[in-house]
């Protein structure tokens, strides 16, 4: 893609309400455009990043055997009355009357709807365990939407739901998802900490938040630094290993402020290992057993033919929020560097453009074609502006690798730069192998 | 995937309101489940088909240089007041008041919102032409939703928008999209006819519907059979060739009932070539020039620095509707056969299961692993039921190829069947090469 053709409305005007760096950066680099309070359009650059995150989430959900489906955004109020949450949910739920006066709502979460799908489909323990998920737009009518995509009204979320016969089996599903979440965030270059958390309006008594460290985070967090020493690669995807994994994590103190008790913190964590900082929630998992299946009559025949309420958990990842969260975690000293796995492009070519001499741009186009052949997703910045402006702009766009076609690039030896590092002179073949691995 | 693990709630109870075969089949094979009137959940089997259609649409949009983005589902009423359509649109528009009393709506289409994005981003003719598209859920509050996903309330649609400096340039964008649509439908195994059409609430004076033939179609169509003789492969993706392509198509009589005039039909089409039948609309393209850009003040500087309203067109494909439309076009004599490109699985293995002898199921599992290694997406039907029921079930699920592990499969020679054809005995290697090509 040539930058002059790409729809990236870069702007210097940052509205005053953009208070945190991810919100500012996403507006500056034309990743998003606000359409109304707390509601955004995702322009091509932002859309590409979100799509890559979505695909990593999908792959890791599929890996643990979860099956993808898709529930609608508009739900009937009826099922929420069955579960008892219709009145509880408050004004954050966007309530709608259709033309025939039926009470509808824009789903803020899907426990009721998936329970309704499940109860009419599955009758026997033989079909369990099951994990179903979808990646769909949700809506919460925030009274004060802010922080860009971090706390907006319409947001993109992966939510999964597990169904088991017994509480014991259900914990195995919970562990699978716990593992999947850590793997998902690792692949995005994020170090997420699982933390014991309150369950809020979802319910149940077992719950973990996955939190990444960032000064601008909304939650205060308290943790033992040793939690960073656990290496996920040491666990296998089997029942015993996953059980050990969750024990290893949860034996180390890590809580959000809701669960914080100073006495416990001092008792269980050595002074020098005490970490008190802020974090951003990027995922949240819940085990709530029969909280929905019981009132909604979602029954399963057990081995003896006896009907029992299916045991359920739910598991959310904020896909659109992760775009902002990744920026909060990676944007420092006026340089944003996207993790390779979710960068909008693999590499950008920056030719120094001279109206009277097309040598650099010709060379850039030749390299562009070469890289394209290797299926490398390359951006060519063909915009006619001086190099210093170009560098500043790309410090914000954040593609992690640059090929600079100026005085230092001679013949086949090219100036290659990784953001936040010094540039080096490399052959195109060496550059290709760096980009592909 | 093993069928016993796949979430496919197959049912024999077809509700009386399912009147057309696609609606019946989708409910029977657990592709969808109704959540409320005209609103559906897409279960794994249906979801997979829709996703494959979405990807073909995406690839063909990208091929012509359209850029993907994503606009939200909930829009502000303000921009619809600017364009003048807020009052016009009638009760089909789902109108919403948020908690602060602001007038919002669930987008039935996106001309206003994309014009708003564009006017704040692009100022100069130098950035033109541009084509932007998104694939997003839409809502139309149908008074009588029916025919399953064919005429439902919440539907998945690709809509693209072109921006050009002049009417002449805009026609070139129109031709690109015309070509892209025909290619898209061809890849799904559908023969779509472009037909001169009325523009309705979108506006403008140039418009084509893309219609596939099906007895259950909602529109009466009148066409010259010669339209099927045009071979899309004869055109190249360049301006002159695309212009010729559109001329070649539009010089042959083909209209929906809104545009039908008997005199013209008889004048321009020989009696023996007159085709009068029914069809399903799967795509619709519009050129409406400055209908939205003028009232919404979406201005571009031309070469002389003079401000002019940008010239726009819009282009829709009903992605969720195409799942139903493909069934209407392909489901005959109680056999549904999915086109290879959008089938939920590439092949299904059907072992004859004997509780006292695991030979067949063991063999099936071995073949399953072999095919998986080649990245063939295979379903193994491990459900314990007799073969006659299995065949009936798979006549509906519609995976085009079957490997039958029963008495006719001996050693490495396997019974292989393409739906609607006789089975043959083939080696696994031959089967693989059939599936991969």
C-alpha cells in the first residue's frame, strides 16, 4: 500500500477531551474517528490492528476447542426478565422499543442469550463439555464515555461461555480459558497478570481479571513481583498441567483494589517484592455455576437420567479496548512501537523524495515490489515531505521496522531501522529474513 | 472436527412459519436459531458458511483497491437530519433514545456516516479516487420479517462507498464495482445477472441489482437469455475493458418488474430468448453523484482550487442473505450441495459404526488425521446411527464430498461420493488431490 492512497487522515488537532495517550495517538494517526459521544468509526489503520488482535483471540479460542458462533446485537428483554437481570442492570443498558412496542435491548453481554440457545439445543451430558464463543459488538450506555476506545459505548468483545455437568468439570473449562487468555496476551506482546477479582453484575464466586501494567490504568493493583517469574511455556495443555498452572498463579498474591487487604498483602508478600501500581483490565473470566441455568431452566440429563442445571462460566476479552491498552503499554517518549504480531504493517519504506531526481522513489518502488512478492505487508511512504517530518509521523504510526532510502542506502546495502534502536546497513535479503522470522 | 463434539442441533421440528426451503433447511441443520422475530443467532455450521462468504467478498473488494474500515452500528440522528432522510426513512428505521435523551438509530445503511467521515478527512482532489467499505451488522425494523435470513431485521452487509472528483471518474469506480460483484458471485458458484433497477430510498439515477435465479425469489425478472453467454474472464481489470464489460452487459435486456415495459421486452428480445422468471437480489449498486455530499457539505478542492461536492456511489452485498440465497439456488430434490468455496467443511467421513467392531471408526480416524495434516477441513461423523439416517442427514448438511467407510471401502481403496453423483472407489491420494484442487 502507498501511503498517499491509504485512507489515513493524520491530524495535529487533538481535541481537549482526549486526555490519555492512546486516545490522542489514535486520533492523531487517523486510526479512529468519533461519530458521536463514545462511539467511533475504525479507519483502515485502526481497523487493521483490531482485526489482527481479533484473529489472535480467535486462534487461541479455537486451540482450546471453543467453537465460534455469532449472536445478534439486539436481544429481547424477555430472557433478561427470566434471569432477573432486566431491572438490575440499570441505565447502562441501552433499552429499545421496536415499532410494535416490544421491549428490546442492545446486548451489553450474552449470558441470557447463550443460555437460551443452549437449553433448546442440548439435552444430555453426552454432549458436554461445550465451550461456545462469539466476537461481536456490545453496547453500554456510559454516562461519561472517555479515554477513547478504552471506555466507550459501542465496543468489540469476545465472549465465551462454558457448559459442564458438574462444578468439578466446570473448573477444568475455567483452567483451559485461564491458559488461553495468558497465551493470547503473550502473543500480543503484553504481559498480563491474572488477579482475583470481584464478580460484579455477572455473578458467581470465582473470577479473575487479566490486567496489564500501565500508569494510566483504571485500577490500582497490588501484587507480588514473583508473578512475572512464571513461564507459561512450562505448562502443557492437559488437565493436570493446567490445574498446576492455575495453582501456581493463584498462590502468588495479586489483587485489584476491590479485593485488597493491607494485612494480607504484608503477610503474604515480602516488602521488597510488593508491587503497587496501576493496570488496565483486558480480560475477565467468571465461574457462576447455575446462576443463569437454574432460573432459565437450562437442564441436562445426567448419567442416571436425572435432570440437573448445567454449570456455566463466562469469559470476556475486550478486543477494541486492547488496541488502546496496547498503546498505553507501548507508547513512550513520543514513540509508539507496535508489537510485530499486531502492527498495521510489517515494515515501512521511507524514501527521501526529491522532485528533480526520482532515484530514491524508484528504488523504493523496486524494494516494495520485492517485499510484496514475499507476502510481506509493506507500506511505502510516497508523500512529498521532508524526512524529519516523515520520521516524526512514523514515530506515531508505529510500524516497528523502517527501510530508509536516503544517502546511507547505497546500491544493495540499505539503511534499516527498528524503532527505538539505531539504524544499521543491511542487504535486502538480510532485511527480508528479519521481517519473515 | 468430530460431529459428536460440534454444536449442531439438528432438528426435525420445523416451525410452520418457515415457508421457504432455505429457512427450513437452516433450522433443520442447526445453522441458525431464532432469538426473536426476525433476529437470529448463527450457530457454528451457519457461521462458518457466512464467514467464508464474507472472506470472498472481502478479497474481491480489496482486489479493486477498496479499503476496509468499520463504522459503528449506532448512529446519531443528526447526520440523517442533515441529509434530509431522517423523516423520509419511515418506521423501518430502528430509532433509539439514549439515557441522555439523544436521538440515535441503528444504521440501516451508511451513506450519511461515511460522508461525515470523509468530509472531515479529505480536502483535495489529489486523494481521489477513494473507495471505502465495511462489513457490519445493519438493522431494518421489518413489520413482517419472514423467510429466515432472507428478510430479517438484523442482517450482515458489505457496503462500499466511492468518492470521485467528476461524474466521469465516478463511472469508472462504478464499473470496477460492477466487475467485482460479478467476480464475487461467480466465486460462490452463483450466476448473478446485473439488472437495471430503481434506486428507491438511496437515490440517484444509475443503479443495478444483481439477481440470481430462484423460483422462490421475491422479484419477477425479465431478461434476454443471451446475458448468460457473456464470459467475465474475457475482461481485464483496466478502464477500457471494464467500460466495454458494462456496455456488453447493459446492452442485453435484463430488468426487474419495477423497470419492466412489455413493449420494450418484445422489441429488444427475440421471443425464443425471452426469459420470465423469479430472482433473488444479492447485491445492489447505486450512483447518486452529490445527493449526500451537497447537503452535507462534503467539499473537495479541484485542480484550480475551486470547491466542489464530491461525487459518490454506494454498493451493497447482503452477506447473511447470501447464505439463504445460495440454498435457494442449490437445494433441490431434498439434497443441498454447497459450492466448494463456501461449504462448511471440505469433506465428511461417514463410517458405518458397529458397536462390536471398531474397525470402521478406527479407519475413519486414521483418514481424518491424514486429511487434517494436509489442511483439509474435514468432519468425521462419529454419531452412532444407521447409515441410511446418516446419508439423509448429510443430504441436508450439504458438504459436497463424502468418504464412506463401509463394506465397499477395502484397504486403501475408499468409497468416495460427490453429492448428486454416483460413488466411486478411489485411493486416499486420489481423494486428496480431488479435494485440494
